C-alpha cells in the first residue's frame, strides 16, 4: 500500500488501520511540503471546459458557503469510486415497508448499535465479510446473505501478506492460467474448500474477479456465529425472505452492495460512467476532454496506492511536456481492446469494468511514458519519477 517515494515506517504493521493510514498520508504531505498548498474544507461543485482552453472550476467553502470560480489549465479527478452507495436495483420488494433499519456499509462505523439485534448483511465482498464478522461479536444473530459465490483468501499465506502475491515474480511474466493455478493451490492448501463452510461455490475462477480477503469470516462460520443464506427475495414486515423460500426476522439489514462511479461536479456531456464502465485511455485519460485526468479509478488485484502513484507520474510527464498522448483514434482503439478483454475475462458484470492486474498495469503505464516521450521527440530516458501527488 505504500508509495515508492515515501515508504511506510518499519514499525507499522503489514495491514494498517484507518488511524495509521491517516497518519501515513499526513506525514507524506508534510514530508513533501504539500500541506500549505491544500485548500481544506473546500468542495468542488462544478468543473467545466473553458472557452479557449483550460477548465473553470467552482468551489464552495463548507463553513462559510462562499463560492468562487477560477481558471485552471488541468483538472485531476481523484474522488475515488467507493463513496456513492449502490443499492439493489430495482429496489427489493417490500423494502419500503420493512420495519427494521436499512443502511449501506458506507455508513457503518462500529457494531455497537447492533448489539443484541438480529442483523442481516447482504454481500460477500471485503466490506460484507468485515461487517458480518464485526457484528457477530455483539448481535443476537448474524446472517450473511450471498447472491453469488466468491473466493475467500486469508490475509496471510504461509507468513506472507496475501496482497504481496501480486508483486511476486510469478505475476510478471507467467500466463494467467499458471498464475491462477499457483495462487489457487496456495489458498486451497491454507484453508481448504470454502464450500465446507456453507458458502456457495464461486461462479468464476480465481483471479477472474475481485478477491475477498478475510481472516475472521471462515472461523465465524465454522463456529456457527454467522449463518449463510442465499440472496434476499423480498421483505415482509419485520421478516426477510430469501430466494430458497426461508425467512428470518430481522432488526437491521446492512447492504454491502458496492458503489456507483459518479462525478457530480462534471456534466455528463464531458464524461459519463455507464454503471462502472467509463471510457478512459489506459484508465486515466478521456480522449475528448483535454486537460482532464482520472487518478485511482481502477479496481486492481492488489493495492491501489502504488497504481495511483504511477498514474500521477505519467500525468506529471504530460503536464510538464515530457510526454505526449497518441492521436484520439489510437486512444479509442486501446479503450475498445480493454473493454473487450475485461468482458471476456470477467463477463459483463458492472463490478469488473475497471478491473486491472497490478504488475501488468504498472508495466503498461511505464511503457506508455516511454512512448509518450518519443512522440515529443525526447530521445533520452525519462528521469526518475517526479514526486507528485494530487491532494483534495
């Protein structure tokens, strides 16, 4: 998870909690002198192309409500894709009359409000596993409702953090089939088949979809602290009915159903996401919107921070004239190839439309930086990556 230009302190654990992550980001900003350049408590309410080039950006101060609009040469969008909650669409029958509480995992903070209650968690991603495990410690009953199976991997495999597998030499050159077989073997040796814990069989092969990382879920299932049910079919008063015909009385339902990609400050005429699919050259550049760039708008098998770092370095090349983009038709062809490749590998599920493989994607950006330099007639090798971060 660390930036190459600012390694995580040696005394930090392998998996950082939220307080450590905040400290790491703040230390990064202070180390490189960015804090004084950040306008805090300031919301971008609109960004639109300006006549004659550049972007008119309107911001509002959250304390005073004062607005102002300024001209910028470029806009770097790094608002992420884990903030705009996605609920089941269409809404589940009876949801509007369900007598219990309904929240999205986006708003979950701690299990205390669910103490002694009957809780149903919908989903099987990282958030769902963490929330269900968390709630099971205090809830009267915890049910995990799963619409489809997935692969559960532990945080550590044979003493190594699992996400480090994305940086092993195996992942750099080996074909997907060999990578998948090797990782699947390691996971199977470490914990066995997830079906023995009552989970449905995954509907996709390992590495052909996001991995769910959890140490606590399987143990909780094995001890009966969490009960597995299929997806929710409908609500009926204080009951939740499942697709297998069974029902559970519930005090709360927590939706761990993912997020929408949205940019409330950009007009759809500028850029529009269809589900989680957005047309970006190398997942960064919209071909028809000069001066607009997206950072971190990917779902890597691996950590996102190093990916955002190398994206930022490439954007720095473009902004400072050390590299140039290819013609628009070439960018559109790359977008089409990526769309076809992800659809073939993952199917047409909306959740996989921004998926990238960690090391291959880093190599792809590195190659583009070199080619971009050659387009500008820059024959020398690109200098060491600039220490650039876009903070908001």
